[in-house]
């Protein structure tokens, strides 16, 4: 697929977690595109996302080695101003970056298991390092995950409008920690969409990722709240 013409919807459909990477580096042109996007997402989301070209020993934990992530050449450190909304903001804006990577022909994997000491991220006063995203050229493209049904993750009184169903379809393609899909999207009064976190590891990050996909599917963007 031509990377320039790939839409967000196509990127969502093509993206799967990739855990085995080639040694090939990302290359300066794509690094610049990613860094430009990172700058704007950081401003919009009050974040300090950082693309670290040399992942070094970020993925040297036993679990990483078992899953293959140790081969990732580069990593995105998801850091931001620490408040009650941080994890959801990281998920929402981080996933925009993941979709851009997909459009650029790169592969990714969100990873909650990584070596926080080795990642080499800058974490300023009042900030917190939440999670990492492995990035590079995959040896494979990953594969579709097993998924819950639309009925299991959504609620609408009466017949759901088409935009809502399209949003749910894309939300079900979102990556979630251990593929838990522990979220509920409810269509309330006045077409208000509510995202309900049903718990589990990194479930708040999941909610941000899911919200990003739902908005692309439904065509109704509404960025997550920030604390004052
Ligand atoms: C918040 C979050 C944390 C994750 N942590 C890890 C991890 O530590 N190690 C790993 O191999 N995969 C991790 N994943 C990837 C999930 O296992 C994967 O997204 C899920 O199985 C769905 O598969 P898919 O991404 O191919 O659609 C994580 C995903 C998310 C969203």
C-alpha cells in the first residue's frame, strides 16, 4: 500500500502488534515526520512523548525476550504531565503516532513490560513515564486479534445510528493490554458518547487508544479531557 495515500481507516485495519523486527533503522526522513507529529501531539495533549532511535536494552526483561520484543530497533517513551488523565491521554495521542507509523510502512507494539531504567527517556519534574511503544520494520505484519462482539462492548438505547456502529467496529480493532478489551462504549442522551473503563492492567491507556479508534470510525473527534 502506498504510504502517502493510506487513510486512518486503512491504517487501523492493517495494524497488528509486531514483536519481531529487522535490524534496519527507521531512516532520517521518517524520523523527521514522526518527530514533527510528536511535537504537535505533545502540545495538544500536554505530553512529553519521545522517539528514541536506539532502543538499546529497553526490552531486556525475560518476558520481552520470550515475546521477541528485544529485536525492536527503536522505541517511543510515553511520558507526560502526571495527573488523573495522563494514561488516557497517552493512549489517545500515542495511538495517533502508531497509526502514522503504520502509514509510513513501520510496525509497532505497545509494551507495558519494559526496562524503565534502560529506556533513556527524559522525565522532568511533575512528569511520569507510563508505557513504551516498540517501533521499527517488522519481520512480519502481525495478525488480527481475537475480538469481542459489538454487543459485548457497546450500549445504545434503541437502534444505534450508523456513525456509532462504525465507531464500535474500529474500537474493536484497537490494541488493548493482553487483548483484554475491557471497555464499554455507551451512547447516551443527545448523542453523547461515554467510555467506560472496566478495569485491568493499563485499562486507562486502553480507553485512550479505543477512543482514538472510535473517533476515526465515527468521524466525531473529541479529544480526552485534561486536568487544569
Ligand atoms: C496498554 C498496552 C500494553 C501492552 N503491553 C504489552 C507488553 O508488555 N508486551 C507485549 O508483547 N504486548 C503488549 N501489548 C500488545 C497487546 O498484547 C496487543 O495489542 C493485543 O494482544 C491485541 O493485538 P493487536 O495489537 O495485534 O491487535 C500491549 C498493548 C497495550 C494496548
